[in-house]
């Protein structure tokens, strides 16, 4: 899953080019995310995100793996964004979404990262909203906060990658296929992985202690608890397609060994 899926024209933020640039979030701000059924997630978000989304590992046999929140069950269908471009109220909005239209681009070396902005975003203008640069060219407090948020998210994503790699190394991940059946048609979500509790419980004491002390065990159980949200997404899917002559979608989660 690419980190740049929402960006049409991401360019490096430049004091001269963007001196007068302002940002004003549009009423349909989240419309940029309507065509994705999952978004990358950092481990530090798991506790909040687990209340609303299934959290799964994404990757192929042998890795590498990323962590993602499922926001839809169909291809290019986000059940959390309305036709008006609003995110579902009272639900957690992942940082991967909140950072838009800004993004850090470059290598994994934090010193080489560049702050970019998607110039295709309709909320960018020279007249209204939050200014990015002051008259003398210094960055505003708003931009400073944006950059701090981006760097923190980047750091948390690196830690999350280490988490996923460690669980893969310990052999506790197992593949999962989610099948959605509606109107006699089946659709499957593949390439998903979850923690196998039996394998987790079979780890030796040293590995278990390592997971606890690193904070990973809390992330693991937030992930496991979140999997019940597949049924909640199915209900959202049914509500989204309420005008169609169909019954409640049947959803199954089959573990493939």
C-alpha cells in the first residue's frame, strides 16, 4: 500500500513558490479518500482505531507487512466517507487521512525528508484560511504544527514496521481471507494477516516478556479486539446500499493455513 495514494500533484513546500499560500478545508474535504477500502495505521493509534475499524496486517507470505485499518469491504469503496465528502461522525480519523494535503517525502532517513503539499487540493488558495508563511517568509505556527505532526507520524510508522517485522519473525501471523456475499455474488479481500492467538500463547517466556516490555502486547490485543468490527462494516455496507433490492450481506472470515 503506497503512502502517496491520495496525492495528485505533491510538490515540495517552498517559501518563494508558496509565500502567499493558505489552506481552508473544504466542506467535502474527505472526498479525496472515497476510493480506498483501507488506510495505513500507526501502532500508537491502535487503541482508538480499534473501536471503529478492523486492524489487519497487509502483505505477502514472508513479508514485509504493514498495518492498516479497513474502512470498506469492497474494492475502491470507503464506507466512512459520505457522498458529501464528510467522514463518519464520532469515529476515529486515522493520521494517514488527517495529514492530507501535506506529506513527508524522501528516504527513510529523517534528515532527508521533505515536506510536500498536494497542489491539486481545492482548499489551497492565496486569500482565505490558514497561512503557511508569514510576510517575512518564516513559517507560521500552523505550518510548524503540521511539520511536527508529519515527523511524529513518520517516526511512529517506522516503529510500527518494526513491530510487524518482529511478529513475522516470531511466526505468530496467519493469513486471513474475508468473503462478502451479496445478491449471490462473492467478493474476497485477500493479502490480510492476523495474529494467531494459539501461536502467540505458545511463545517462550523470553519472547512474551519482550512483547510486553516493548509495548507490543497492548498493540496485539487492540488488533485482536478490533477484528469484530468486520461485522460493523458489513452493517455499514448494507446501510450504504439500502436503496438496492438486496438482503443483508453475509460476511465470513476464513483463516487460511
